[in-house]
């Protein structure tokens, strides 16, 4: 169940995700529901390190278990910070 948000807000796969947000008021409470995708461009980065996922700290469980990053891990790109260049051929 995604509350008031459409299922399509959670079914998209990176990089084809969009920001979804719904604001409403119930009694005296203002509620904001979101799919946690910001409404602006965010460059790729590895929040938990190379080889880890994008969802949560690996110390708190499976870091690859969340939409829209299900099963994805941060790659090691040779020559980037934290990923040495090799001479393998």
C-alpha cells in the first residue's frame, strides 16, 4: 500500500524515476507522503561505499532492498576516488 501515491511512483527503475509527493490534512494533522525521490537532479554517488547499495546502511540490513534501487550496488570505476587504476589486461 502506497497511501495516496500512485503505484507508478514506486514501480519505476533508475534512472527513469520521478518525484511523487502528496500533501493533505486530516483533522488537525498535515501529512506529506513521498517516494523519497527529490524534485531535482542528484548526481550519482555511493552513500555507503563501493559494492554497497543505495537504500540503507549495510549495518542496518540489506542496502540493496528498496525501490527504485532494488538489487543495485555502487560500481567501482577505475581511476575514481576509492577505486584504484589497475594494469590488468
